[in-house]
């Protein structure tokens, strides 16, 4: 019987093992400076922070510790977004006693404090995270200010949930925090409904999530147009059931995204969150 | 800074990620009933037992807990042998303060008790481990007796080191316990001396260890002749530097062993132990 923290570690590992996961590091693909083994080390490094969440520590403290541990490898940012989803979900699972629900997850999001926001900002100092320029009229400090934002967060009484609410329109990790982690739970349902080895299901659900919505990281780095193009391509592969019927086309799409350096990392984060929910609720088993 | 228990988890993950690792599950190969994801789940499941070793628990207790956790997945025995090496090594690393030496590891082996032996036998009840028929004149109980051997172990004052000493002539995991974990430390030196991503180094060192000595698991399951043939083939691939010069020949060898169901699992266990030593001593870094 795995603990919530152990299920979160396993979710991180199963996510990166799924292949093909177009544009991302997976069991069959490395990127030039970011390799499979960096994700393995990131998952191990995140252990202590995830364990803190599992034992009821504040979300901010657990998240900052998880990110600091994750960053202790040479590949840079591997799982920042995934941890921003997993930490509150692990905390919710640890608080409950019968399965994990969207309401449980929302309750944890709502209960976050200014101290959680301050720790979240500090986490950006441990690793280089790609983030957009904030809008000129942003109501919360730029996350890239890190620990220096503490005084402003405190003066304005800004909680971590407030920070996420501000980011939600442009960031699908923040959006999960404001919508009961709906896509994470949807991913869990899809994982449970799919067939075959879990890593294969993870790859299948990755494509389905990419088809649903443009990837946040792709939109930030490469523009909304590219993100929409990638989602349209995923929809088309899904329509033709390429995973089952034309695996070569899917592999070609994966190779193309790697060569174009298009990296749908936020979609991978959602798969990791879905794997966690599904493991935690016992609807998938390794 | 990873703890010894975290380094052990990472060693288990890097070991299975190395490819090609002829005959074994690796980043590119599953076996029919034993998949990559079972090894990921096994590594996560072993966490608590490894953490016990890292906090000074007796080797037997930590090992039994690690095996019970490892077995909580559908693939069966994934890392029993690796844990039989890692648990004493983690315990030795946790006891020391400046690097891990063969003498540290031997000290832990020598200090094991009858209670450690009893726990070791109990571990065989958690998972189906392939073991040879013991010799007719064996001086210790058949490990397959599990917990039922406790009275005999106690009556004869048999420690876990005594059990390993009896197994050493035919079992290269037990042999490590009696020779200062010499091949584990040799593997660590080779990993440090190799180039490239850690998973690639793990694959390279796997071939070199296989070339050195016939694999115990292959010898047990398929006979000494087959084990010697496999080692001779590994020597020949090493002589021609196939990993660098003729990767296709190495891949063909890997495919051949999978199709012949020849599984050099003990050699993989030694690679995991070598990865741990190298991580712990800071001579490799992910």
C-alpha cells in the first residue's frame, strides 16, 4: 500500500516513461540538454517535499522543498509544474480518508495562506522556470522576483490561491487550482478507462489532453498560434486513432516536435497529476 | 544533497533506464510479463525499507520492508537481489561520514545477527524469487522455507552473514557480502571512468560485469553452460568495443537474449549497487 507521497513519486516516473509523448522527454526520447535521467533524479529529489505534503505540512513549504530537491540534477527544470499540481493533491489525499475528490483538492487550494504564497515565490529561486512577462496591470508581483516579493505579498494579504487565480487565464496549472483540478481528474478517468500498460495509457491521455486545449508552455514560449497548431494536430491524430492504427504517424509527430523544439510541458504536468489521482483512488495499478 | 536512501532509489531507476542491457528490461525493452513500469513501481515501493536502512534500522528489518514494498506491483520480483546489495550499502553509508568504502560495507555485513537472518528468510514470503535447489549438505536452511526457518536459524545461531557465506560459492550477490562488495565498488569505479549520460554508462558497465563472470541468475535458471556462453559473447562485444563501434550488434545480442528468455538479472543487481556507491561517493552526478 503506497502512501500519497509514494504515489506522487510513481506518477512522476510513469509520466516520463510514457511514449510517444510528442515534444517531451519520454522513454524513447531525450532532448539535447534535458534527458530521461534528469527526470528520474528530479522525481527522487522531490521525495522529501512530497513527504512533507503527505504529513500535513503547509503547501508552500512542501512545494518549495520539493522544487529544491527536484532541481538537484543537471537538467534544470524537470517537474516544477507537475509539483505545483501534485503537492496540493498529495496534501488533500493525506487529509482525507476515502478517495480523493475535486472538492478535497479545492479545499486545500482555498485554505492556502500568504505564507504559502511567499514560499511559492521562493521556489522560483531554486530553478530556472520559463514564465511569461506578466500583464502590465497584474495584481500580484512577478513570480520572477522570488523571495523579494515577500513584503508585497504580505502587505497585500495575497494567498497562494490568489496568485493562482491571477495566473489562471493564461496558465493551465494555475487554472487547475481554480477549477477543482478538473483536467487532472478527467485525466485520471481517461487513464482508468484506457487499456494496456500504464505508461502506454499515459501517452494516450497525453495526446487527448493536448487535443483538448493548447499547451501553456508552448503558448508562452512559441506563441498561441503554434500552441493551437499543435493541439489541432493532436486532434487529428486522435480522430484517426493514430496511437492504435498509425503509430508511425504519431512517432513522426513526436520527432517533428522535438526537432522544432516544441515542448508541451504543461500537458505532461497534467498527465502526472492524473496518474496521481488514478493511483491514489485505486483505479489504476502498476 | 540526496540522502543515502534517495541515492539508492535513484540507483534502482538509473539501472533499469540503461540500454541496451542484454536480456533484461531496460529503457527500450519490456519482457512479456515484466515491464519497465514494474521496476519504477518496485523502486518506489522499496523506499520505506531503504529509508529504514538509512536511519540505522537493522539490515534484516530494512531489507524485509524494502522487499515487501517492492513486491507491491504486478510484475513479481523486480529488485530482490539489488536490494540485498543496496540495504547493507545504504546502512554503511548512513553510519559513516566521509565516503563509503569496502571496509564500511564489510563491517555492516559482519555485524548482522540471527534476527537479520530470520528477517531475510521472511522476505522470501513477499515475492516469488528464483533460487536454486540448495546442495544436499547445505549448512543453513533452504531460503524457500521463509519464516518457518526461524527456529532452526535461532537454534544454530546463524547470522545473515553466515547465510551469505554459505551462498557465496554459487551466488554473486552473497559473494559480494563476503568480499567487501568488490564488484559493486569496481562497478562504481567503471561508472566514474566512463563518459556520457549515466544511463549509457550503466549499460556499458553492465556488459563489462557480464564479461567478467557468468551471471548467477542465468546459471541457476539455464545452467552454467549458457551463463558461460553469455559471458563469452559479452567479452567478444567488449573486445570489439561494440557499444561505440557496432551498436547494432549489441542491440541484436540484446534482442537475442530477450527472445531466448535469458535474463542476466544478477549482473543488473551489481550495476545498481555500483550506481549507488558512485552516487554516494559523488563520483557521478545526474
